[in-house]
C-alpha cells in the first residue's frame, strides 16, 4: 500500500486530490496538511512514501517544507503541485529536491500518472520543465550566476533555511514580533535576521523583500 500525504491550504483542492488518489486500489491517503509546518511535522510522524505539496502554503511554503522533509527522510518522493510554472519557480522546485512537478490545471489528467512514476522510482515533469532542464536552466555557475546577480535575481539558494522561513513570514506581512513567535526566537534575533536578509540581498524595504519572495517562489500571489 502506497502511503500518500496531501498538503494544500485549500480544502476543496485536498478533497479533489484525495478522491482521485483513493480511486486507486493500492494507494492510501495517510494524512492531510494545511500549511508547510504541519506538513513537515506529519511527514516525520506518519512517514508517507509520497508527499503531494502545494507551493503556496502559509507559514512555510511547499519548497521549504520539501527541503526540510528530505533532510529528515531522503527516500520520500516529493510531487509539487502549483498553479505557476515560471522559470524561477521551476528552478527552485528542482533545487529543493522534488521528483515531480505538476500544474494544478493538469492534475485531473496527469495526477495518477505522476504518482505512478514516483512509485516506480522515476520522475515526472511536464514537457516544458523537462525542456528547461535540457536547456541548462539549472546552471547557476560562472557567467549565469553573474548575470543573475547583476539583475538582482539570485535565487533563494543563497539563503539559509532559517532565512527562507523569515523572508516568507515577512513577505506575508508579519511583524518582527510575530516572526519571533512563529519561529520560537527572541524579537532581537528576528530583527537581526531581517537586517541580515536585507543586506545580503541588497534590498531596502519590505516591499523589495516581498517582490523578491514572489519572484523566487517563496510566496505566491493568486
């Protein structure tokens, strides 16, 4: 029996995904999560074989949740579900270690095939994503990295895991005090993270930080 964890902050989406998955006789939805932090905790507790992750979840986005899950359990297969397939989002998905990428608009047609691929230790990516990989979009060395730095488009791989958590919470409109509470930090430490982030990324305001978070798939705007 393949054990699957569904993570999406929209109840209707979870219901639809669950209905499709449970129509397969050998698959079991062992848990559902509504945000990234809950997903990481459930993955540690219920030990699923496959995790279906929406990117745009509150508190901790799907990309960072994927990184934390794979750090704990490297053998779990991550399938990212999203409404967006911009270059930056796709690159961040692949960097996070996901083995599958599926647009929500294609889920009705391809979800079963995607999970079957992961179950068989294969990957599942849309044609466009596969082509991006072939075209070298993941090359972040040398001149490619220099060009991104010049344009202010360095990906979130330049950030630590904690910094990615902080930038998401700030981009979601939380104050330093609220960030401190959410991450179990002192307010001073949260403010230090904020200052270091702005300096590291060359940003001057929370608006700049929010734009960076959206551009790099840390938060999503619908």
